[in-house]
C-alpha cells in the first residue's frame, strides 16, 4: 500500500466514543501523546470535542459541589 491509499482508507475513519472520551480527559489534565493529538485533528470533529468537554466540565463541577455539600453536612453535626 502506498501513502495515497493509506490516506484514502483513513479518511472515512471516525473516532469511537471511548477514543473521544480518552482524548477529552487527556486534554483536561494536560497530557496527550503526539500520535493521539494528530489522530484527533485528522479524524475528530470539533463539535464532538466541544460537547464532550462541556459534558465533562459539568460532571466535574457537579462532583465538586456534591463533595463540598457532603463535607459541610458531616462537619456541621
């Protein structure tokens, strides 16, 4: 297979949900391999990353609020 055939076969490949989730989590903590970053830019859709980032951000904030509420509940007794 030559280079042009490789690019044709990889053109239609999209990221799976787990690859998207893993890339989003890597972005939140600031670590990502160069190969995965290139894969994300070639095969990922910006809108998918935005939605996953917003979802993860909301879950993160709600988790922090829940932990603070638990700490306040147990320390006020």
